[in-house]
C-alpha cells in the first residue's frame, strides 16, 4: 500500500459525511513472466466488467458507504477508485469515510453511514475484532456489509469478503527469498504489528523461510507508517551489522526499509522483498537491491467489492468469499504493472 495523495478517500468527522454522486478476486497468485523494465508505460488500469445496474432502494438512488483505512496510502485510494469506476457505470452514489488508521474512527464512520441510510457498506477493517460489533449492527439494520482487503474474526458479521490470501502471499515471497539465499542465512522483518493483514503475511513468510532452512534474525515494528518503518529498519540494520536479507510486510514497511538501506549505503549488500508496489519500490527494483514485490490488484479489490455491494443491496446473492489474484513484480516485468504507479 502506497503512501501518496488522497483522491477519493475523504476524511470526515463524526458529524459530517460528504456524498459523491457517481451517476452518469484466499486469492490465487501468479508470478508474471512478461518482460520489460522501467516504470514508464502507456498501459492503463483494467476497467470493470459485468457491472450490475444499481436498483432503487426504498425509493432512493442506491448509495454505497465506504470506510477505508486511511487516505495517505495509494493502495486504498486505488481501491476507492475501483469502487468509483463501478458506481459510475452502475449509476450509484458513494459516501467515502477515512478510518485514519484507527479502528474506533472506522466504527464511528460506520455508525454515521448507517444513520445516513446508505444502501450497503464496503469496509476495509483496520482490526479483525473491533469492527465485528459494528458489522453486526449494520446487518441487523438490513444494510449488507462487504469486507474488503482485511478480514474480521466473525464471518457471520459480513455478507461477502473480497481479498487476497495474505498468508499464502507471504509464503510465495518466501520462495523468492529462498532462491536468493539458497536456503541459508538470516532474514530481518519489517512488519506492522498493529495490522492483522500484515501479521498474516509475516506468519506465512516466516513459516516458509524457516521450512526452507533460513532463520529470522530480528522483527521490528514499523506501525504501518513509512517514517516509523524507516526508523525501525535502521534499528534492524544497526542491530545486525551484516544483514543480507529483509522482508517487508506492507508498503509503508517496504518504503521504510528501502529508505533505511539507502540512508546507510547498503544497496550492494542487502536484498529486499516485500508487499505493494510504489514509485519507491519500483526504483529499488530497477536499481537491483529490491528483488520482488507482491502487487495486489487494488483497483480490482474496489471493483469486486462494489459489484458485490450493489448486488446485495438489490437483493441478489453473491459468493461469500471473492478472490482477487496477486502478482509478483520483478525488474523484468515491472513495465507491465506501471499503471499502479501512475494512477491513484
């Protein structure tokens, strides 16, 4: 997830909701074999297909209430762009709320959206436990709930889940790390211990690299913020004078690790793998010290969650679990995924 400007994720206070009218894929994974390098490309993001037409709900235009995690990360902005793409085609309205990296703020946002009588909710939950009561309240009020990206502990509290198998994605990156290391040596981890999703990614990676013969040297907590992740990564490098490998569990962690390696001039002796493509990690791929980055289809997350929410609001049945595949981006296939860098 990419630190960047906010486009569609709009912060609102407990007393304010800003309405935007938009009228007018446990995921599989693949290491893409397309060739090409660099970040410049004329490719554009895939547009949504099979978009349902928005129905009228209680005599009013169907309105989606969307609660994101924050408005600084391009991943979330791109997810919201995917939602808006679908809403525009379907003829739905949207109310966006930023959770500001805080579960309590997300709960307040859900309550406000319920009060405004949205037709369905799309929520990227910051905490797997704290959001469950709010999800249940919405369902009890007859408002369908789609959980996107993150998961909550009680599957009965939501109607559909759109996302990626994070633990399996961590294991796939571990396979790249094992190829780099030959199954030898230690790897440091820059994580986010306040993020359920990133803990799952850490667990999947740790289990796989340990099974492959590597050890974990140090785990540091970047708290899902790039500046704190950089400080944590610098501490990791200082505590381990001769580190060769770093795994980062999310975009802030990855960007922080890259900044730390560069600040200490360690690009020639430290190799990094991590999650979520950004301009920073793309530059690292091109430079050669970042070796592989998981890229989730952020636009696809938004598109699939919006389609599910619209169908649910119109009384249709959707799959409980909707998978959105991941791809592994390397220097060799970077060009194919450059639209993630150009759009937010």
